[in-house]
C-alpha cells in the first residue's frame, strides 16, 4: 500500500499538469484565433478537474499515456478555419514539449542541488530524491503525450493537422475515420508493433536527448513507477 501511495504521489502532479496544459493550450489558441467556445464553457482553466477523463486518467497512471476530455473547438468560428485548425491542433503537443524542456531543466537543477548538499544534509537529499523522480516522470510523460498526439489519425491532434494540410477531398476522407479513430488507435498500439517499433524509439530518443546525463534518473522513475 505504501508503495502504491509513493507511486501516486510522484505521478499525480506531473500527469495532471501534462493533460491540463495540453487541453488549455488548444482552447487558448483557439480563442486567440477567433473561437471563444472553450472560455464560454469554462475550460480555459488550469483546474484539472475541469479536464479529467476518468478512463484517460487511469490509462495515464497505469500505462504511461492517456488523455483528458477534449477542449471543444468550433472551427467555423476561426478566422481561417483550415489554416487555423492546424495551429490549434499543434498547440497541445507544443505545450507538452515545452513542459518536457522545463522538466529537464528542473531535473538538472535538482541534481545540482543534490550534489552540493550531498555531504551536508541527508534530510535534504531525502526530499530531493522524490522531487527528482517527479521531474523525470514529467519529462517522460510530456514527451509521450507530445509524440503520441501527433500520430496522424483523428481525433488525435496529428489527424487534425493532416486534415488541414490535405486537399479538401482527401481531408474529408480522413475526417470519416474520426468515429472509429480511438478503436483504430487502440488496435495499433496494443495489437501491432507500432508502439515498440515506431513510437517508443522516438520517445526514448527525445527523452534521452533532453535528459542528457540525467537519463539515469528518468530511467529510475520509469522503473519505479511501472515495474510490479
């Protein structure tokens, strides 16, 4: 039980911040480009309770990736619907990549403090260790969300980007996949080698690049949180 509580305490804040920032970024940029729907529905808030999807949150905690309730965007209200849809879709993953960079910097700063205080305060090291694990997990989960959401199948953000980039006829064909999009994504992730052969190597490459010499801390966080 104590081990479960320790895992939840490390995962909860980074996971909630990651999915909340992702959705708020969509809504914020949509409003800047002409659509106030998210603000009118009270979704331009950092209160995670406004954004949580129960199943998506559990998936995030148990499998390392998940989702929140999508922020509603009425693309017809955008000043240039097809072009602006691309930027609104990209806002979520870009928010996650930005949080990943900040998490990497925070992790490096935490480890510098740990090295400075290593000989002076055992109690401080005990405080910094879970903080470092939180930063490592935050780096990892934000890269996962950023990469995963760029996969070009609607309703993922990558699907929205492709819809905006493709000619109208091909965009309509892609849009028709949206009702089946989540089923397609679940099948591809869990029943094919897509995750192992494509997405996971990209995620690890980016995480290792951002973490640098602190990759070992991220690895420890992943092992602690997801090993049985």
